[in-house]
């Protein structure tokens, strides 16, 4: 199984809502990533988890809260988002992250709209 | 911090035309280089990668890329494009000492006319 799955595919939420994005992989990968991709722009790294521990936080606002319950799952909890947070949120995984040679496998993304 | 530049934002070609997409990066150390493709409505997929060795690398679907260290470039090529190659193409760089962090270029949107 070489797939990264993400749910939901689409999410519409108000600025006062709390919601969560989910990501799952069964490739035995030990590094998982969250990216944000605005329309017609490249993906931008948000968070990296390595061996279920937060390794990198790219100065993301606290209204985004990542969680890695186990080595196969990665969540992104959303609270009090702004309309400018509307984007495609991509999850990726790789075998490791000790060098730059680990291919990242991407999920299909969750398209988030904040009203 | 490293940066990646893709010179062509939009490219329109007819089927059977040859393709070359430019990618330049700025980073003084050893890097790993990738090209990803995003077909309409689909997820990012790896086309090819370069870590070391032969600077000409071959990927899936007939794509290849050449690493020219002196020019800090990693251009993507395909001799004859097909309508199904219509997609967005992203060059990405990961320095050896940066914990597998990918920096993407701005992307090139390719449209192939049948």
C-alpha cells in the first residue's frame, strides 16, 4: 500500500467552528508532514513529525494544532480560522527525515473553505 | 535559506512538441532535487529525483532531468509531449542537512493542445 489518505476531501467551516483534518498512511513511514497550498501556488511546509514527535513548526499560527496519535495517523485541529486560511491542505509521509533523500508521498489533500 | 525558481509559469505546447522546463536553486551545499507533477484534480506525484551520481536522471512517463551543478539547475525534459501531460510541474529541493525539508519552486502550468 503506497497511499496516503486524507479525510475529508472538502470542508467548509465558519470562523468560530472547531474541525479536524485527518491523514493516514500504512507504509511504515516514520515522518509525516502538513503542507498548505493556496491556489496557483506551491505547497508550503507547516509541520513535520518524526517518530510521532513534532520536529518542525514553520511559525504556524496557534489556530492550527497538529497531533500525531500514532505512527500511521496525523491530525490537524482547526479552531477560529480566518477566511485567508482557505486552501488545500496536503499531508505527506516519508520513511525518515534524517537526510534530504527521503521521497515524500503526498495525499490528495483536503480543500478547506473558511466562511 | 534555499530558494527555487521556475522561470516558466505557463507553457502551451502542441502534442509531439519537445518540452524543457527550467529550474534553478540557490543553496551553497549539497542538495537533493526532485520534480513533482500535479495532474488536474489529483495529488502530487514524484516524477524523478536526483541524489548523486549520473547527472542525467530518468523518471516515469518518459521524463528526464539533468543536474548541472555549475549552473545550479535541474531542468526537466521530455522529447515528445502528450495531451495527458497537461498538469502543473513543481521542482523541489531538499538540502542534505535540513532534515528532509522540501522547498518547492513556484510551479509551471503546462497545457498540451491535442
